[in-house]
C-alpha cells in the first residue's frame, strides 16, 4: 500500500514551457548495463546536451559515485561548459532515464516546489534494476530540503503530459497496465494524478499492446511523449506518418482520431498538428534495460521528434540524420517562438530506448521559497 495522498488539490504541475530553475541529467556510467560500451556511446551526446543547456539554464547532474562526479567535472571542463551553470551531485543511479525515475516537480498553492515520486518499477519489467533509480526523488528532495509526496500508483514522467492549466494526456497502455498497476481502475489513477498534479481533465490515448510495443522498439508500453505533446492549452503536436509500411501508423492514426474527439479543461476542442515521425532502424544490437529482449541491427526503434525538451529560451529536439529532421524542427519552432531550436543526434540513445525528453527532467522555478 502506498502512502495516502492529500484529499484536496493542493499542487499543480507546470507546463514544460514555464520558467525553469534547472534541468537534471543522469550521467552515463560504465557500471550501467551488462555490456561494454553503453556509457561510452552516450557520453558525447550528454556533453553536447549539457553544453547547450548550460547556455540557458542551470544543469544539475546526478553522478553515480564520487569518482564518477570528479570525472564528469573534468570532462565538462575539457568540453568548455559554462562552469557556473553546471552542478554535479553524487546520487547513485542505475541508468540514464531521468524523466522516468526522477522527481516530478510541482508547485504548491503558495508557489513552493514539491517533489512528487511515483514508485518507479522499471517500466513494469520484473528483472529491471531499479534499486538506486527509485530512490532519486527522495535524494533530490533531501538535497534541496523540499517536501516529498508519493503517488498512489506506479508511473513514469514520460507517461505524463500536462498543459499546466488542468489537462493531462496519457496512454492507457502505459499507466493502466497490470505490470505497473494491477487492479487499479482508470478512476483510481485519475484520483491520484488529480490530487498531486492538479488535474481536472484527462485525455486518454490507447497506446499499444506490450508485445507490439517491443516490435515497435519501445519498452515503455507507449509513453505519451512517443505519441503527442502539448504546445499550448489546447494545441497538441501528434506523431503521424503517411508511410503505410510503418508499423507505427495504425497507432498514430488512432491517437490522432482520439485527440480530435477530445477537449481541454475549458471544453475547447484540441487543435491537432501532425508532426512527422521517421521510421528509424537501429545500427547496433538493441538491448533494453532490465529485459531479456535483444534485437539485431536493422530493428525498428521508437525514434520520434516529440521526444524533445522545452526549457528557458531553448528547445532541444532529437534528430536522426533523416529528411524529416528539418521539417520537424520547423514545426516545433513555429509553436515556440523566441526559443532557439537545436537538434541533438539521438541515434545511439534511441537504440537503447529513448531520446532527449527521456533523459532530462526539468525543475521549474519556484515562485516562493520552500
């Protein structure tokens, strides 16, 4: 039984485009995964992300050990990162997916930041290694002296998309899944999410069955950030493809139909903007964390442009060296005027299960001290 939650809506999860105090990264480490080279393949991407982010926002890095922290500081210095904008904290971690195991920050009614924690269980995979990752929210709350609230269901940050004014978008296949929440009804899940995230309106997309998700290169049971993202109160970018050979297409088409039938918390219909989605295949063997699943080079990945991060004056967009890259960045830029839109190669990280949004977690600006 998880701790009880407040009986009234006391908190609000800000939209991602609201001002940030920091962005968190969990740094790749050689101890992660059971095969060599995982951290080495990701390191240059993390350094590039950190360098670009540090021009706009404080970058807070979780390092799995004191030795790792010192190595990260040396690498950041060599790479020319703005030192005053980078903080490295020793917080033991199992992997790099900060969006999913890390804290979801909310504001209370007075504007102070609160850490919410959602009982991370490795995406419902019984063999996933999560002993350290699931303790990250508590560690960050203790580090900054923040109140911490624990939700009454199991979920991940990548499964939750909010517009900041009361509407949450999610997939049933991820949250309402026996591998996370056996016996939990949609109403039960909505009650918990409503209380801790300040939600009054829910938009549920179908997602896809577990076996089909693996075939699509996805180990999350179709997180919402692989389907669609809010770019305004009632405006959604939704992944779409015209390629009838792409196995993602029926799921994207279903999601778009569901979004067009939905409304925001005011009752206004959604404006649905189609975002291209590349059919990207792996160049290496795919091994998802905690699973026995492996797929040879040439297997489908969960590559998408919706797996972007919005922060202060910046949008980091995953790119794949595909013709769709520039069109996707242009669509995203149109909806975030005044922000620099920068593409980051996400080929290596996507092969292992995620892109920019999956490996970052924003810490919103508090409007008063905790």
